[in-house]
C-alpha cells in the first residue's frame, strides 16, 4: 500500500493550517445523534495546537444539501459548537458546510483556490470522505503542501492489515441490504478468507444466485415476519419453510449459534452490515449474537460500514474490537483495492 506523508512530519509552528475532517455526523431532529466522527477528529487538531499552529481552519461537508431549506437544516453550526466544547481553543475556526458551495462536489478549482487562500498547509483527516474527489478532499491538496492526518493514517493502517498477510482463520461476516455495494469487497477479500458468512437481506439476494468466485455460508433459519413492520406477526422458520410472501427480518437462532461459533474461533475478522432489522428489538438477536462473538473472539477484528458500526456502538461493545472504522463507502472502496482520491492527492510519505 502507498503511504501518504504524515502530518507528524510537518513543521506547523506559527502556520495557518486547513484541516479537512469528516464531521458528517448523523442528525436527528436538528441535534447530533452520534458524535463519534467529531471525537475521532480531535487527535489531529490537538496535535496541531500542541505544535504551535497559529490557526486551525476546519472544514467538512454535512449531509447532501439540495434545496434552500437545507441551508438551515444542514448548517455545520451545531457540529462546530460540539467540536469547540470538546476542544476549547480560540485558534480553531470551523468553516460552513463545504457542500453549500456548488463547486465542492464537482472538484471546482476555483473553490479549491478559495479554500487555500491565506493558508500555509493542508491536512486531510477525512477518511470517511477520502473516496470523494471533491475540492476540499482532492483539489485543494494540489494547491498547498498536503499531509495526512492521524485518523486517516490509522484507518489506512487498520483496514490495510486486512489486505496483507493475516492470521487464520480469517472470517468475513457481511449483511445489510445493498448487495451490489459489497460484492466487489467480498470478491477482493473473500478469496483469502476461510469462511464468508452472509446474513441480512443480502443473504436472500445471494440465495438466488451467488455471483462470487467462492462459496459463502447462508442462514439455515430466519425470523420470518408477515410484513415489514416492528409489530408484525413473526416466528422462527427454517429457510425452506418461510410462508409465501413473508420476510426474513433477522437470522434465526440456529444460524446465530453457528455463525457465533465460527467467529469465536477466528483470528482475523471483518464485519460489515447487520444480520437483520436490529433497530427493532424483536429482530435484533442475530446482529447482537454476531457482535458478541466478534467482541469475544481473540482476533484482529475490524468493523466497517455505518449500520454495523452503529450496532456495535449501541451494544457497548466497540471497545472490544480492534478497530471501528469511521468510513462507510470509503472503507469498502479501500478494501475493494481501489485508490482513494483523497489519499492519492497527498505526496507519498
Ligand atoms: C459518509 O458519511 O459516508 C461520508 O461522510 C461521505 O458522505 P457522502 O456519501 O455524502 O459523500
Ligand atoms: Mg476481541
């Protein structure tokens, strides 16, 4: 893997530094639902302040603004307030949502020049956005001396370990809904894994046809529900006995036990995607069983992808896995073996 040069090699004393962080946090009713990404941005900011930076200008996108209403709904102001409360230092300045500028997502050089104006150097710490070639993640890196932040480097190191020599058994467990998004990752990593366990809606799609070049293990039973509703009529059924028109909203107990046993013996684990609709407690047992097995395993374990990350956080097990990635799409693209534009734009270290 190619390593971008680290901010730790930069002389930042007395400098004005532009930091691209990924502060794209989930919002619920105007408040921050989870501030993991804000906290994850702090070490680099602290490092810059400790090394005597004159000013630290932080920028990030928030959501995907489209209409005029979004200018209020997706203002970075509450995120900036949270950041300042976690790291009170007068030298930090937070720019408004980069996507309020129409040039951002088209990687417009004019907007990149605006960002670079009056700045001495650029640090990209936005791993979660590194798969985007936007003005603030890619374009600006060509206009200033560019460095990788500590979070970005940690993500590359932890996820990159899965691409190199790993200890066996190497077990991948994948779930969630969007099978198309994950096939390339499974193909790239799965050939080197000893077992590939599939749950969630993905399993139903793959039962019809497995497009991968190796076999996968699918659920033997599910929690079948009469309709997609929290209070639907539901019971455990073997996969061949699901009533017509019913939906599997979780893996069943036999599958959960089998997956759990395989995971507990693993030495390397990558988990992406929940086993069912874990937001509804009646369909959460399978995802919980997987999370507990991943945590219990004496393994190098990596959790990536928004929903499985949320599950492991909510279950309070995040500190029992080796690495919880702040990147959804970015972690998948990295594990597919693709170059991330935000990383490629930084000179090699
Ligand atoms: C994410 O949440 O995956 C990143 O912040 C990137 O956001 P985007 O998919 O809107 O580019
Ligand atoms: Mg563990």
